[in-house]
C-alpha cells in the first residue's frame, strides 16, 4: 500500500486529478471510461489499489479532507455527498490555473479562494425509471443504464465534465454507461 508521502513524491510534476468522494463507484466509472477511450492514467484509490506507469495524469481518490488537501490537485472533482466546508477547505489547495468540478447547489458557498482556478458546476442528471429500467436523459436522447446506483445518477454530469478534461467525448462516456454496473 502506498503511503501519503509516496503518493505525493510520485505525483510531483504530474497533473493530479482528485476524485473527492466516499463512493468508489465514481472512480471506477472514470477509470473504465478513460481506459475504453484509450487514455492512460496512473491512479491511487482509497482501497489501496494503484497503478504507476509514469503517465502524465494521476488520479487520486479519497474522502479524507486532510489527504485531499495534501494532494494539491490540478483538477478536483467533488461528489455531491461531500460537505461544502470540506470542499472549500480542499479547494484552497487547487493549483493556480486548475479546475474545480462541483455540485451547482454549492456554487454560492465556493467563492472564497486565494487561488485562481476554473469553477465548473454541475447539476444532478435527469434519470428516468421506466418499468425498473433506468435511462439517462441526454441531448442525444435517452441512454439506457446498466447501473442502478443513485450516487452515480446524482454525479453523472460532473463525471462527464471531468472526463472532458481528458478529451473524452460524451458519446464515449455514454457507451460505457450501457454496460457499467
């Protein structure tokens, strides 16, 4: 298992992408989508799983506010179950010129930051239940979902914004949603 010190040393000089959430399914969906789109990244997940192949991007997953702040992310994705106070605390350590992807409901509370970074708010996605089958409403039409995880439904739009930072197109993301459980 990698220690915080090892992770910080390894990720120095890389684009650090923080997934700040208590739900590992978010990171798993991001990693599967990136892999399917041919984007190679390193990662350190909260369960101790990691991959180190000297890629330019490293994904760091945690729900620990102390660790999250220590990561000094370039890009931070904050899941909707995290508190405004903790997101604000961690966001103070986003590298200048980076990005914060966060729930729109917290927009008014996240204006206090010493660093300049892009603020990319997201809303909860519209998901319809039709006879026990879930469909994501998109501009391209309804996308059938394999997953039934409410936390993913609430964060789909934010996950899509995060994936755009890697150059992943919406269609590639939607394709993964067809089979991701």
